[in-house]
């Protein structure tokens, strides 16, 4: 092949050829290459041999083999892919090229794998499970991420081949935590000078790779898990940073907006985060407001405006909270009277009524998405009032939309407004009533549909027919002048049913309808193609059939349908009532079950606490017994000490007794001294009380005799006391000497005894400590017993509550069973009634047919009900005639 290319290159060095000749030569070379490839792969052994040669490490063998195999794949890719797929270890051998240390072979190996994995899911899975993601991401990191060269571009293209439309590989990529490794790709910084052409290409491919993982075409579960992973790893935050950065190229900004759109689409967490993003302006503005300003600005590029619209649609997709926030910015209570800050609702209204038809269309579609499948916001939007001019009363938004329609604006503007009105009125009878309340709306629609206009106006006619059909189908007959029946009669008189259905079919037959119904993204080549919205095509598909049936129904069928609806509504209300009762009872049962589970948990906790306390008590008992044993061991050294004392002739008991005797003798000595002092004072008193010398001698003689006797007795007693005192003093002295000797012997013995048992005082202190601990343990044991008693009482109470709850549950379960039986019976009775009604209607219908066949006029039911007694007599006569005919 290289030789052939060289020959062709040599030929081109001659005289210059025309473009046609160059194209012919290129086509001939491609055809020749395909023929050579077909000859080469006819024998599969050639490809197998080529794969085996790729295992050679020699550069001059391996690199040409890679180039040759790449050329084969480019010429006849599917056939070569099949041969490699059935070749043993064929794909694995090619994967080794990514680990080659020579960059030339590694880079050409990436190109080879690009051609190998193109449009072949089986090979894509094998390559992915051969650790391709890890190796390719490593190469991208080594090359500098988005700042890398063309090698990064080749790796990104290969990653797209592996992931696009391959759910297995996408799941493997997410489960392997490779999404987290994509975040550094988008750390581009704020520098304005760093946007080379290669960097723009790389970043564009990186954004497309993110979109592959969160594409709306993927299974919803896979897309949702990837969206959550991108938020958790900070990838969405990084994309929003690029979105709000300055100096970003327009095509990168557009692709970033599209990427953020699909990352947040249908994911509530991501949508809430996007709503909180603010642009770095002064004062800060929400990113949504900044983007909407670009959408309604006709000077912005068309693709950028489309991207912003797609972002807004994705933000509101399945996001009722976001829809409410957008609609609330239009309500009178939330509009900023100062006009300093512009809200999203004000921007949409400004775009809706601007002179730019593309802004009208984008704003109408954006506002329609704020109402999509949200009846609450449809009713709220009816409150919006617009000030048209100074001095004039405000006009409702609904009325202003119909006013612009009637003014005959551009087709794109009218299509956008009609799509908004159709979305607004569908599934919202209140909005239908407001629309019909303006007497000019219905004549305008019928006039538009009835006219024979050109092909350009046919789409507007079809949308007008759809809007009028919605006004019939969702009409609650609250306006007497525009009930369902009267509107259908109006269509039949002015348009014709068949003509109306034909005009309605113009929508789905339009060439742009099928294009818009394929993808949610509004991707149009130019503004003229911007006609239909993806979500609106779903609405048309849903309503076209039911509106057609509603137009063809007769009044009797409508009445029957209304009666059936009422009956079903009554039945549904009864069923709903019982369902609510059952739901409430289920909630009560759940609460009771939760209470039971809570009580069970508390019971288990209390039992655990009791068990723990019992074990603690046992531990305390064991400690108590251990202390008793230790106390006994501590008394053993004391016994040895006593033995030692006894050996030295000293015993502690004897020492204590001697001390007590000494104290007793001291107290006796003090007592005797007191008595002696009393006697001395008595003698002194007697001496002082003797009579004077001039007294009577007889009395003095007797007194002196008596006194001498007393003195003698006292002296004798005093002598006795003194002798006792002396003997006691001698004994005290003797005891003191004995005490001194004993103390000296004790000190000598204490020096000879080991240090841990130095004295009797230590032993006494230990005994006191042990007694204190024992008393504390006894007190703690007593408290634990009281706690156990209280816990047992509490457990008994909980058991009683549990029994009461079980009985309540049983009663509620019986009531639930009874209610279910009642519901079943009511359903059976309803079905029986419906069957009886159907039979009765059939009999009445058959009797009417018989009467018609016999030539008797048949009156309507309402006339029969309003007839008097004479009519009943006439009916009797008719019956007699009928019997005569029979």
C-alpha cells in the first residue's frame, strides 16, 4: 500500500491535473485498496499471522504491522473486525500496544483501536474489559488533559467509540469511578490567552464525552446514576464555572451549555444546584436569568440561543419546584417594583412580545415548559396581568397572547403562541373557561380554520384546530354560550367535521414535525426551521386521536358519557373515601407497629440493662469475696507479728491492758487528791470555828472533848489516806517503769520486723479501709437491688402496654377486613346495576325499533317524562293497536 501511494505521489509531481481527474484517481486508489484488502483477508491466516507479528517487540516489525492492520480496517472494517473477533487473544494482543513505551507505536495503536471499535459492540466490550479506560485516562493525564496535543484528541475519540450507545460500557465506566477522573479536564482557569485550536478541539470532545454518559437516549436509570455521580464529584460545579467564566470561545460555551443541560435534565438535586448558581456580576444574578437574557437577545448567535433554550427546558423537565419559581416571578406579589433586578418571568414576557419572531418563539416555548404537566401553575398563570399602555386597564397574559394572534404577526410567532396556548389549556378546564370567556376567540379560530389559505398557513390552521379541539375536549360546560355541544354544532355549520379533522392532521404531516419529535434538543440548521418543540409533539400525539373522537360523538353519546363519568366519579369518590380510610388505618397501624417496635427496643434495652446490672452485682460480690480473702491474708502477717511479740515476752493485748490500768490508777490518784483537799479544808474550818477564852468552862470542856475525838478520827483517816496515796504512788511508779520497759522492747522489735508491716497502726488502718469498702459495697448492692426492683416493675408495665397494642392492632385489622369486604360488595352491586341498566337500555332500544317498524312515531325520553296523563292514555291505545297488528 505504501508503494502504491508513493507511485501515486510521484505521478502527482508531473503536470497538474484537473479536480475531476484528482477525484477519479483518489477513487481508483480507494477501489484498488479495497480489492487488495479483500484478497489479503480472503485467507484468515494472513490476519492471524499479522496479529502474531504484533507481539514482536522489534520496532521495524511492530510499527509496520500496526499501520498495515489499520489500513485493512479502514478499507474493509466489518470483515476484518469479525476475523479479529474470532481470533484467539486477538483483541488482547492489540491492547498491549497501549502499554508500549515507544510513543509512536502507542499513538498509532490508539488509531488502530479507533478503527477496530467503530460500530462493533462486541469488540467495544472486550476492549473496555481489557482495562482500556484506565490506560486511556492515564495517557490523557500524562499528555496534559485539555492542554495536550492530538494524542489526547485520539484518546477521546476512542473513548467515545467505547461508550456511545453501549450501556454495558457506560455502566462499567461509572462503576469503575472513572467519572471522577474527568473533573480535572475542565479546570481551564480564567486565562484568556490559553485557547489554542487544539485545546478547543480537546475540550469539545471532552464535553461530548460527558453528554454521551447522560444522553436522554440512554436508559433513565443509567443516566440518573451518572448525573448523581457528576454532582457528587464536583464535575457539574466545574462545568458551571466554565459557563459563567469570561473569555470562553463561543463554540465551547455553547457546548458547555448543552452539556450542563443534559447533566441536570430530570435530576432534582442537580436542578436545585443549578438554580443556586449566580453569575459573577455586581449585583450577582442567577445564572438562569443571565442565560435567558442571551436567549431573547437577537444579536446573540443562533446556536447559542438554541442551547440556552435547551438548558431552560432541561431545568424545568420534571421539576415542579422550578416551574413554580419561574411562574412566581410573573405574579403581582413578587414583581420588583423598583425595576433594578430583572426576573426570569419578566425576560420571558419581554421576549414573548418583542419584534423578533425568534425571541417570540423561544419565549413561548420556554413558558410552555414552565406549565408542562403542572395544573397548579396553569391556574396561577391566569393571575398574570400586563400593563399595555399608560391609562389603559391591565390585560391578562392569556388575553394578550390571543390579541397578538389576531393581529396577523409572523408565522413563527403565531406558531409559538399557539403551542403555548395549547399547552396551557390542555388538562385545565379553568383555563379553557377563561379562554372561551372572551367572545372574540372562538370566531377568530373558526375563521382561521374555515379559510382556504396557502401551504404556509396550513400549519397555523392545524394549530388553531388543535386549540379549538382542546377547548371542546377539556370543556366543563360552565359557560352556557360555549358548551361542548354548541361548539361542535358551530364546527359542523361553519367548518364541517371532515374539514376540521383534515386541518387538524396538518400538524403531524408537516415536514418539521417528525424531526422535532426525535430528540429533545432543539437542533435546527437555521431559524426558519425552528417551528416545533419536542414536548409539544408528544402533546399532539396524545390529543389528536381523542379530539377526533370527541368531534364525531353525538349529543346522546356525550350525555351517556357524562352520566357514566358522573357515576364513575361517584364510585371513585366512594372508593377514594374508603381508600383514604384504609390509608389512615394503615398509617395508624404503621404508627402502632412503630410504637410496638419502639417498646420492644426499650424492653430489650431494659433487659440488657438488667443483665448488665446483674453481672455488675455478681462482679461486686466476687470483689467482696476477694476482699474478704485478702483481709484474711492480711491478718496472717499480724499473726506472725503476734508470734514474734510473744517470743519476746510482749503481747499487744497485754500492752493494751496495762495502758488501761495506768489510766485507771491515774484517775484514782486524782480522786484521792481531791478527797484530801476536802479534808484539809474541813480541818481549817474547824480550827477557825473554835470558841473564845471567855466562854463557859463546862461547855468548853465538853466541846473540847468532842473536838478532840473528831480530830483524832480525822487524823486517823488522814493517815490512812496518806498511806493509800503513798502505796498508789509507788504502784504508779512501778507501772510507769514497766511501761517504759515495754515501750523499749516494742521499739526494738519493730526495728527487727520488715518494712511493709512496721507497726500495729498500719494493720489497723488497713482493716479500717477494708471495712469502709465493704460497707460501700453493701450500700451499692442495696441500691442495685432497688433498681432491679424498679426495672422489673417498669418491664411489667411495658408488657401490659404491649398486650394492649396487640389487641388494638387485632381490632383494627378486623375493621380493615370488614371494610375490604364492604368495598368488594359495593363494587359487585355497582357492576350488577350497570348490567341491569345496559339490559334495560337494550330492551327499550329494541322496543323502539319494533314501534318504528310498525310505523308508530316514537317520542324522545324528555318528552315522555314531561307528558301528562292524556299522553299515557294515548300510549295505551298505541299498545292496543300494536297488539292488533301483531
